[in-house]
C-alpha cells in the first residue's frame, strides 16, 4: 500500500474513535511471527496469509461479523442491566432524602409556634442529614462522570496521572478518620502506614480512602475494627483495608461497576453503587489494580496497588518500608 503499510493504516484507524471498533482483518504475505503479532497487538481481529481461497476470506469475514454481533449483544445486555439498576435505586435515593427535607421543613413552618426547641433542633438535624446524603449522591455522580471524560481525552488522561502524593500516611489517616467520624466509628480504625510517596494526587488518594472507609463502616458491625495499612517499596505503593463485614462473593467482584449494588434485598444500603466503581476507575487510570480477598461472610480485604514513584527509592532494592502505627 502507498503511502502506508497495512499495520500503519490499522494504527491510524484504531486512533479514530468514530471507527476504532470496526472489525479489521489483515491480509498479508508475511510469514514471520513478529510482524503478525505486531498487527494483532495493534488491534487486528484476524489475519489471512497469501495466497488464500475466496472461501477463506468469506469465512473470516462472517466469523468477525458474528463476533461483532455478540459483542454488541453483550453491550446491549449491560445497558439493559444498567437501566434496571438505575430504575431500582435512583428514584429511592433521590426521593427519600427529598421527602425527609420537605416533610420536616413543612412541619417546622406550619407548627413552629407549637414545637419545642428540642423538637425543632431534632428535625433540623434530620434535614441536614438528608441534605448531606443527597449532596454525596450528587457529588459521586459528577465525580464519576468527570473520570469518564478524563479517560476519553488523552491529554486530560496524561495530566490526570501526573499527580504525586509525598505524605501518603497523612492523607490516608485524615481521610479515613473524617469518613469514620460520620458513623461515630473513629475509634474503630487501626493504622499501620509505611509513609512514602505514591503516583497519585492527594485528592484522588483521599477519594479512594474515603469510599473504602465508607463501605467498611456501612457494611461491618458497629464496634468492629477496620484495619488500614500501606507498604511502599521500589516495586510500588500498596494500600490495604480490612473490615469485618459480611464480605463480597467472587462472582460479585467481577461485576463491580457504576450503579451496581449487591444483595440490596438482604442488606439495607444507601447510595447507587458508585463508590467501588470510582475506586476501581481511579486505580486503573493510574495504571494500578483493585483486588479483593473475601472470607464471605466474615470480612473483606481490599487491596490497591499503584506503580512505583520514579526516584522515590534510591538504590531500588525493592525492600518495603516498615509500617508504623498511627494513632
């Protein structure tokens, strides 16, 4: 082909969002594995080696079209599942706090002269509680939408990953305590933090800890301990959080996504399932991973691994920093 090769054309097509998902079959006279593997890494769906029979081409095209239809069917199924999840959770999560705010405010306005100061104070506290619940739902929705925009824009994605946190121990301890305090569970936190730097901004690290601590406090018995630890080495930065809740099943781990909740019919929950989806997306967008170790129904350990900060460990021995207990 003139002026570009087939693999160069494939690379150009895959960089165009409008046609990036189009099935692509390489037709080549190349017999060596290296160029063929290069084409497959660029996103080719199949290849045909010259010479080939017309029936081989037809079969390859039909096979790719069938796979494309299967992929589309799976995407449609995910959209249908998302629609169902939203229809089940979003109305409740929006209407419940709004009903609370409107109901108590109406009582105060209509019966103000007959209410005792203590009653007004109690109703005002409930209004504030419901307002915070609605605010958190709105913030997480906007946060997740912002992450999606960053992911789809290469320039914004690079800027997104450029952040660094030098004092990880301070950020983690402060974020966890702030969230646990909302459940009156600050005394349940146990820290073993190694300190050191991480390849993530303080804002995003704080958000990860906030969401994980929120889940741990919601889904574990009052008074049970929540352990938060970190390990920093030349290999990377690792954050672990362990609670004593009812755990998460293996099949649920692979289903983690936006607006996805588990066992809602068995366990009272608030929110629309964005917390873990935000944590997972933040980890992946920083070239990290999110993993679970669950002894369901006896607790869960959430592990976040992020790449090493370049130059943060002179000598590069790979030895982890010893954790220190934070009180």
